[in-house]
């Protein structure tokens, strides 16, 4: 596997979770809360690991610098939408409309990344570098998942 197929696998997981939430509709439900919390964690872990293992090395190449900055900006926009969706005052139809904005934004980001960033990254990286990045992404995701677990642990 390379970084490209690994990221595509993550992207499919994210899209699947969003589709499952969308099917539930605008009504508040324990299932929607559970799936959204899972989605939020997956996105945060993925984005932080991707920035470190994939984006940071691509900043060294003029061909990918602008795309990487654009991707990082989209990650920040996604984090803002996730924060908005976590606000307890946002419920029902208002929450669902904001979720649909998140879904559209993420699908756009994923499409751009897989089409444009991957294309240009393949021009500047060889197979060994892509394989190394995939291993770095796996390791970084483990670190991010551990950090998320620590954050969620209740105070005693």
C-alpha cells in the first residue's frame, strides 16, 4: 500500500460515516450523536496525521506547496464546522443543514485532494517516499488516536 491508497481508504470511511448520518435526517437521535462523535474523531485524527505525514513533506516541493496550503485551510474550515456542530444549542433542522454544509465541503476537499494533490505528489515523490509516508501516516494516526483518548477521559 502507498500513502495514496491509505488516504483513499480513510476518505471512504469518512464518506461512509457522513452518508450514515445523512440517512438519519434532521431528527435528533442517540444514533446520530454516536455516529457524529465517531465522525468527528475520525476527521480530527485523519487531518492532523495527514498534515504531518503527507502535507508537511510536500511543502518542500514548489509543485505542491499551494495545494498543501489550500488543503490545510480546508482542514481548518472543517474543524470550525465540527465545532459549530458540537454546539448544544444547534439542533434539529438547523444542525442538519450545517451538517450538509460539512458533508459538501468534505466531499469537495476529498475530490480535490485525490485528483490534484495526489497527481502532483506522484510527480515529485517516488514509490519509496510514498510507502514511507504511508508508514508515517499509520504511526501518526496512532499518536493522534491516543491523544484523542486522553482528551476524552473523564476527570476524577
